[in-house]
C-alpha cells in the first residue's frame, strides 16, 4: 500500500497528459505528411467513442483495467469519463477544467497541482486540435508504415520527464484511430483502445457541463 501511494501522483500525472493528448489523435486520418493531417482535421467537429484502458506496471502481476466514454467538440470542449472500476470525470469547456472522482457514495471535485499542470498543456492541445502537430518543438511526430504514428518528446523538456514515446495505430477510416500506447519507460505503459467511434454527430452542451447527466 505504501508503494502504491508513492507512485499514485506520477500515474495520475502521466495518465491525464495521455488523456488530453488522445483527443488530438482522433483528428488524424490517412495522410502523406503533416500538412495533409492539418487539412483533414478541418472536417472533424465532434467525436464520440467508448474506450478500454490497460495500465501496465512492473510491480503489478496483472494490468489495471478501466472502461469509459469520451465526447469532444471543437474548438475546446471535452468530457473524459471512466465508468469502471471507479468512476471519475474530467470536464473541459474553453479554459475551464473540472475533475471529479468517486469517494464512497459521493463524487468529489479534485483540486491540486495536477490541474495546473493540465492547463500548461492546453495551449498545445488547442494547436493539435487544429492538426498543427509540428507547431511544438518539444514533440517530434513521425508517420510510419503500417498505419502507425510515433511521437517522441524532444530532450530536456517537461514532456520528456513524463513519457518516453507514444505509438498510434490508425484504422482505415479517416478521423478514427484504433489504439494509443503511452510509454513512461519500457516497463510502464498504458494502452487505450477505442470502439464505437462516431464523428460529427450532434452533442448536447450539457455533456461538457454537468457531472451527472441523468439529473
């Protein structure tokens, strides 16, 4: 228990960076260069998807499994919700970010340093949402064969302190990805697989504003 408490802040920090980064990847489709990607991104206005997540750590015999839902609307509204095994919700609208996590029978709003760190990345996220993946010199993007995209942080920056690399697998449908794998090191990584993805469907504003949609 002591060991898990020590690694919890790092896990949370890395996963939230990965979560935000994932939204930008849905704007990718088949493209020959980064200019093509930016052009294709202009046609995507909303995204809905379900996802499964596997968290692998060297100290654990079995991966940690989670399931959830995501909603996104340009230019900067998103909802990332874990539905199991423990519910948590991240809401972002414009520059306003709120995070809630289940504590017993209640959903408690989360405060602290990690929310400030998320805001640091938002300027980059806004660029990525427009398909501008080469605008940040701290991240190097490479299109590879086999519907794969590799992202590696440049040396000596804040991203390099958190992750080693990110591997993307695309489907054959423009605007839809199959999976994202985020490596912190060779023995610690997170894999997120998406399914039931819908592009450019109408999304009610309440999705990005309300914690409990059934209220």
